[in-house]
C-alpha cells in the first residue's frame, strides 16, 4: 500500500512495491526513496549544475550511441536527446533532488537522471509522466549502462567543467597581482626572513612572486584535469562491459566528446578504470596545493597591512566594511580572512577524498558521492575566493611609499649589501652599532670613512639593491 503525498499524485512501482509520487514531479519512485533514505546534507545534486549537466550529457551520448547501433529506435532516441538538451540548457534542474551524499556509489543520482529524462521525454512524445510502457527510465534511458560507468564519467566531466572556471578565476587573480607588481616596481622595501629584516627588495617583486605562484598552480591544475579525461563509459557494472554492445564504449565516448567539447577517451582497461580513484586524489592534491599557497599569500597580505599605526603598515588593503561593534574606526582584513577559511575547508576536503578513495573495495568504490561533493565544493569555493580576493582586495591595494623608504633607510639589513665592499667583519660591526645606537647604517659607514658618499649612492641605488646586477666591488671602488 502506497503512502499518500499531498496534492495530486501518480503511482509508481519498484522492487519494494508501490509508492505515490507527486504528479508534477519529473522524478519517480527510485528518486523518492533516495530522498527519504538520505536526508544527510540538505544539499541536492542540483546545487552542482555542472554535475546535472554532465549526467544529461552522458545520457544523451548513450542515447545517440544506442540509436546508431540500432538498439534504440529513432523516436525514443530523439525524445531522450531533446530532454537531455533541455537539461543541459538549464531546465528541470530543480527535479534533481537526491542528496549529494548517498549510499549506493551514485545509484540514486543515476536513477534521478534516468527518471527526469524519461518523464520529460514521455511528455515530448505526447504521453503523461509515469507512462513508462512507452519509454522506460531503465530499459531505454539507461540502456547499455550502469551507475558504475555513468556516474564516474559524469563526475569526471563535471569536475572538468568546474575546473575550467577555476582556471579562469585564478588567471584573474594572477592578473591582479601582476598589475600591482608593475605599479609597485619602483617601491623599495625590506624583505624579511623569519620575520626579521633580511635584504632590500621592491614591493613589485613581492607581488610578482604571488602572480608567478598562481601561474604555476594553474599549470598543475591543467595537468590534473587531463587525467580526468580518461573515462570508463561502456564498462557497465565492473568494467567487463556486460549488457553493452561491443562498439558502444568508443561510439558513446565520441558522442560525449562532440557534445561537450571535452576530449574524453575510453580507458585502456575498463576494469581498472571503474575502481581506480587516482585521478580524483591527484586533483584533490592540486586543489590543496592551490589552497595552501593562496592561504599563505593571504597571511602575507594581512601581515603587511597590519596596523594602521602599531603594525607593519607597508600596504593598505581597501576598506570594505566596518570591523568592530565596539572599536570605532577599526577595519579588518576580511577578504583575506575569508580566503583563508576557504583554504582550510579545501585542505579538509582533501582528507575526505583521500579516505574515500582508500576505502574502495574490489571492483568498485562506493564512496564516489562524497568524493564528488568534496571536489566540487573545493573547485566552486576556490573560484569564488580567487575572484573575491582579486576584485575586493588586490585591485585596491595601495603602498605606503614614504613609510617603506624610512624602514629601508633605518634597517640594519642594508649592511648585507655592503659585504662585498667593506667585508663581513666591518659590515657586522656597523650593523651592531646601528642596532645599539639607532644610527643609520649609511651614516656610520660615512662617518668611519669606509665608503664615499658617491660609492654609497651607487651601492644603495634601488636597482642595485633589489635586482641582480654585474657590478663588482672593484668596479664600485674604482
């Protein structure tokens, strides 16, 4: 006996019996049970449009392949293709309602896709939802397929779609840092190691390093994405291809590549590809690398801007909101702080992916849903973080030029630049005296007659301090 649902309903049947499904729903009984079984995160798969789009793309490619092989008549195939096209265009996503974290290795997501596509295809053929005798979610939409090749393929495809947007966002942030590097190219400052004065550099060099770090990570992300393009579509349950036409894997793969523009290829060993989570682990590791380096950069921005009076105060971050409910005038580095928190989340997601990948058994990994959830979260949040950091912070950073010049002039780190000209022992003595008396290094060097004013001016020129050059001590003395 079916449980009642509010409002109009239709009755559907599965191996557990009959259930009433809302009449307006494009999903069916399998999805209904999944919603009841997995009230876990409250986040439906529709929250990840890339995953829904990828599922529809796989189903469309499968229908086209089955049509070409004579396994699906033109009328059914056409209706399935049209329904998938609508989903790929953004329609019906709100009917993808199963929770992103689910038991069954993604079966509920696959069933949800089968039912939504079937019911929409039935409408396009002039039938009512649920009239599966005309077009069936499993017999037709899922023909020649298993969750175990559909879901991993869709996850891999969705990750590539999401990663493409992250790559674009990272380039926006890289460009923002590169622009600041050019703007600050002539701003001399003290570099620091272990938070202690080291040697002079330019603020431009500091910001250029952040741009280079991002470009390096973009290259690593692109490499990781390439590994996702090998798919196990056509392997069905465990990779042996049971119930699929021998020509189906290559044909479906070609259709999928044509539909999406992603150059997917069939894995050389479908049994291996069905159980191996290595590409997901690799991608997760790269995302962790990006997160760690972004977080380090944000730590630097917060440190360099700390103050405004009692800190380093070398740069100013744009003020975007009031910082305190009790301290008037306080402005906090909230944009770097939120990116720090995204990084912490991504690092945690990497741990989840690691354990989920390790937990697979024999010919299948049942934990791909939490892998997909973790990776899609990381990609989505990192993208938002990069864009927010670029637009709400980096673009508006200004330099406290006079303050930086004073810090360089007062720093004993200048003694390091004098080593080749006055020797290590003399430079050390000057540094110690400067630290004890508060006198400037260049003043002590002049007072002791170690170098002339003209020699000091040449040695301490910003270009000579901050950039490699070929001038020798002998040439300066001469």
